[in-house]
C-alpha cells in the first residue's frame, strides 16, 4: 500500500521564494519564546497546510482542551501542527508551528521537506530558546546554527564552539533534513535566564530581531515589547527581595559584562538541570527550569 501523506494542503500560498520559519512548542522552546514570536509573525496570515495530528501526537500527553459551559461540554481544541503563509515588508514567510510531535519524526521530516519544496521554500530558519546561565538584566544572547558558512548576518554568533551533544528536538531533525535536501538552513536560539520560571517575552522579542536581520527587514513585535518590560519589572522586584537570588544575578551580570557567553559545557549543565528538575510550570513550557527561580 502507498503511504498516506502526513499533511493536507488547504490553499496554495502563491509565493515565489518564501522562508520557512519553524518554532515548535516544547523542547528547545524555553519560556515559550520561539512559539510566542511565531504567533506574532503569523498573526495576520492564513493557514495553507496542516499535518495529521492523529498520526503525530499522543493525546494522553497533549490532551485536547475541553470547554464546558454551564455544565455542558461544547468544544474541543486539538493540538495542531500548521503552516501559515504571511508577507511582511515584501518578505514571504511560511510559519510552521505547533506542539513538538510525539511520533514519526523521520517520516514527518520527509513530509515537511516535500511540502517545503512544493511551496518553493528558498531557506529555512528555526526559532527556539535554551535555558542558560545568563542574567535577565542584560540583552538576550542569540546563538545560531547554520548549514553552511556565510549564511548568518554579521553580529550573530554561530556556536557554541566545539562539540555539543544534547538531547535532540524534533525541530533539529527538520532543520537537518532541510539542509540535506539542499535548502540553506539556519537556527536562531535565544539564551533565556534559566531561573525564570514563566513565559519570557524578552527572549520572544530578541528572536524576531535576529530573524529580521537575517531577512533584511524589521519584523513586528506587537505587544511583546510591553510584556517584556512588565516581566522585567517583576523580575527586578523578585530579585531585590531575595539576597541569594540577588547575589546569583550579580555574578551572572559580571560574566555578561565580560562578554562571555556560556560555553558548551555550561549549556549541557543547564539542560541536564532541566531534565532533572522539569519545568515545574506549564506556562513556562519545557526549558524553563533553573536553580534560583523567580
């Protein structure tokens, strides 16, 4: 029997050479930073394709949301992996986003690349965030991956240096598959303060800024800037009220002021800490853990 397609096309985007922008909710999405940024980018777009949720999700792990009104069940909201077409300042974008799939990663990667080729995708850009030993009081660092030299704009660091072995995300499987198919692929990952146990709009604004430099356009951040300021004020107040956390943040500030980003060993340590402790907060998503939490 011929295999069934994992995706369904609802509309042809009609684009010439779009960029596929891909964040996935869950692993490598600390503080929901990548998916929040993607929601802002796709806000005025239209869904052009969806993937077979029954084939790629475990509904016991990602249960659909049930709305009950006055004791009457009325609607179910199911997890979805979608592709949304949008245009920002003449740049054509296809935003692939949704919860990280539970099943059939390799088959999904093949399907996603087939779909990207059909839509004429010219390049791939993953978005995500990683918990790291960085302070919330400094600009959010961006680490980037690239399938070839010369793809990244100046000022965005490719790294970390050396070999880094970490549990892979489905997003990385997709990015590697794009590169193997001849699609230039980059990834932009915000390093979020690992002690922030909540959504982190500061990182969500840093990602569109980095992506915009890559695309050569200024991407909108909407209300994310206001939310980032509100979160900063809350973090400042929480830090000031606890001497241990205050001292910890000051040490991180010293490292940041020396312009020293976390190295591979430090990133591995933060990810291992996350695996041991878990996020502890549904709002923060996977990747929001840390030792000192505020």
